[in-house]
C-alpha cells in the first residue's frame, strides 16, 4: 500500500491505495443511495463503483442529496 493524492470537491486529500470509489464513499460516511460521483469530469454509475479503482491525481466531485425542502405556502402565509 502507498498513499496517493486525490481532489474531493476541490480539496486535496491523501488516501491509501489501492482504493475503490465504493470504499472511498463508505470511508466518508456517506450513504451510497444518496450520492452522485463525478471522476475526472465523468459521472460514474453507482453499479461501477466497486470496480472503479482510484488513481493518484483523480479529481472527484461528490454530491450528497439531503432531504427537506421549503416550508409550505400555508406556513409561510401564517408567519407573514
């Protein structure tokens, strides 16, 4: 094993290699069904995460979907 550098959402990070995309998402504590990942400007389908080995210098963008939303119109009107 050796360390490699990757960029996650613009932040440099050292990680141990070899490392799959699935293992990285898990190590970040994210739920895979609520995450989308782009590697080097290409979206990686979730069913390919286990087979996707990260490489030194990879640039990753990880989007984590969060539930919630705007208050209902009725709640907004009652406060106003």
